[in-house]
C-alpha cells in the first residue's frame, strides 16, 4: 500500500492494484495491534464490536474461497448485496474486490420490484442479503433467471434454495487463503444504481482503482483522516456515499464507525452517539445538520458534547450558510462542504488551508481536472455560469482516475457521456449535470442541476420512477413529478396528478393520503410524493410531440417560493 500512497506523497496511477491486498492486507500486517478498522454498535447500542484490519483480511480471504472455489463464482460475475449495517457487508464486499467478483450494493429501502429490476438489469448471478431482503428476493425469484446462488446472512429460517452463510463458512478454514488471479485494475469492480430523469435507474460502473483507490483524495483531503482516527458517515452502504467513507478511511489506515441504525434519523440519538463514542470525523447530509442546530438540540448539545469530534463535513446537496454558522457557534467546528457524485470521487470541497466561504462548494480537489464549460465545451470565465466538467484523458496518461467507466446498459455497452469542445484541442469533458459559477479566487458556487433529478435529504429520486408508480393507481390518468422547495429537506417530491372523472369527485385530502400510501407500498418509501396537486390535463405543459416539460413545472414551483432555495 505504501507504494501507492503515504500521507506525504501524492496519488499516482498504478499499473496494478487490489484494494483487499494492497490496503486491507497491508494494514493487517503493518498497523499497530490495537488499530481499529471498524467500531460497530447495534441499533439500541446493546452490542458492540471492535474489529481490526486482520479480521477483514482473514474473513475476505475465506469468503473469496467460498465464492470462487466452493460456489464456482467467476471473475466479473455480479453479486447483488442488500444488507443492513452489519460487519459482514464489508467482509463480503472486500472478498468481491479481492477475487474480481463485481459487487452491486443496493439500499435496504427497496421493495420487491426494485430488487427484481436491479438483479435483472445487472445480470447478477449471486444474491446476498439478510433475512428480510432475501424474503423480498424470494417473492420475485421466478422472474430473476440469472441468479444461481442465494446467500442469507444472519438468522433463519432458511428455505431449501437459500444458503446459510454461517453454515457455509463453517467448512472454510480460518487460515484459508484465496490464491486465485487478481483482477486487472481496469476490470469491473462495483456497480451502483443511480436515478435518471427519463428512465429507470442507471448502472454506474467503477473499476478497481476509480473508487477503491481514488477515494484516497476523499479520505485524506476531505475527511482529513489518519491512522487511529474514526469516521462516521450517516449514509447506508447501499448508497455510494458510504463507499466514500469506506475507501477513504481504510486507504488512510483510519477506522469506520458503524451504527446499525434502522430507524428514521433522530438528532438526539445522533448527539448521544457522538457523546458516547470516540468518533473524530462526522459526515452528514444538510438535512441532518439542519435538525442538529435547532434550538432544542443546541441546548441538548450543551450537556452531551461529543467525546472526540474534530472535523465535520457535509455532502449530498448544498449546505445552508446559516446552518454552518449555527453549528460552529454550537460546536466550535466549521462544516466543510464538498461535492461529488456516484460517478466520481470528491471533486470539489473546502480543504485545510483555505478559508471556508459559507455557501461555496470550495475549490477543486487536489489533482482533479475540474472545469466549468459552456454549451460548446469551451471553458467559462470567472463569474460566468456553466456546466461542471471533468477533463477526461482517454490516453490514461494523467494521474487522475477517480471517474467511472461509464453508464452500463443491459447489453453490456458503456456510455461515459463525453462532450468534445469545439476547438483544435478537442478536449473531452464528462459533464456532471450541475451548473456552477467560479469566483476570481477559485471558489465554486452551486447554481442548480441541469437535469430533473430530485435530491431530497440526500436521496436522489428520478421523476420517471415516481410517475410510473402513480400510473399504477386506478385513479391516476397522468402525472408529472418535480422538485418542490421544503424548509427542512431542501427539496421534496411533488406530483401534479390528473385524475379520472370518477376519482375527481372524491375527497381530495383522503385521495392524497391514499396515493402517498400506494407509492410507499409499491416503491421505496423515500420516493413517495410529499406534495400532491390535482390538476386538469391542460395544466401540464407539453412539447409538440407530447412530452411533459418538467422544467417549466419546476420553475413555476420554485418561483412561487421566491425563486431561491428554502432557508433554515
């Protein structure tokens, strides 16, 4: 591992790299005996485990043997992983990276049809989950022909076609070593699903260095981690943000703090955890910080001060300047905002040595070729709004490699969505889909998304998915879904719904509740429309070809709120 990164050297593009071997095994051999790789606590904090890197090294070797030798899973086969926050998740994911099996994380919030879609779209041959998620999968098992093995983690019951992980591992020696061939750094390593505006979730493909190694940038410069420190990120590991912490921390020899919390976010519970455990770095979405700085929580903080907290970061959506001010007033710590995507590592942030300008995304991450370009792919001047763009080196001679391989379709084709500039240099740009400006001192300022994806409390929600769910209800003729301002979550899902003549005669309030309940049942609960407005069909703006113009609805919705983001 020291060959690729040490705290005093920059990140270089390697010719070979394997996260399990060059990071986990490295720290297992070289870290002090009491080094913590993971400090885990159960939901009610009744159970606690402190695990070292040697634990994850040993278990990932054994699991790789189970997958590849016992079950004959091959390199580049896909493994769908849907589990709560338990150590086995990281053991299994590390085993996949060790052996070359492609891990496909997904959130536990998914319902049956979401699980079915992801298994089929990815072509997964292995499904791994806890009892609750295996149960979801079994309900759609007949529609998922590519899945050959179903592995359940934790307690039974175990249907006949389901493999008990604990039973299967009992036949694998504690000293077992996986000695199969290591995957190439360009080989597929991880697939995340991200929401789109005009279709179902897209598959984001990362190779063995674009996330597992490149997140050194995130760990060192954004999370500011060093060996012996402990990082807590609130995201569930089905979301890419959790991988930012996982790879960022372990690359730097730091540990992960994991609270297996399966309840809705609670500001008081969060302060209790910070108060009782030696967490040094805390990363949360703005919606969490907004609740943490409410008057009653600031009073609670005074008697429940964090035990070891030194550094706080925010990501997922722009952070309100007032929240930064109040948190610093309360804790003495400034929240460092940052920007990145499922497709990238952290590409812009507030780093040590640069004064924080509340409301700014900060400056480009070290070594990241971040630019702002116009519609012709030409670089914008300061104070001119444009698209956030990463310059892509197709010759792979640059040192930056923290960018996905592309969006993977069901047929295996990749699309990186590159744009070529209209000048002789013919630079290749990856456009993030967000709009910004840059001031004369190099700070980036977020303007808005150029697409329609809704970012509510850190969850990215595609309008098409919500519209498709609503259309299944017999009362709905048509709908259009956009973001709507919200004082707590920044923005929420709003649905403009056209009803059938019969449904239009019903009580509006009861029908709103019925549609919301229907969406919670038939899609992941976080996607349901918190606002519903019933409209006539003529109200929905459409193109000549009949496509709904969501952009106009969104502009109307935000203009009604003053045209600015909701404040605290």
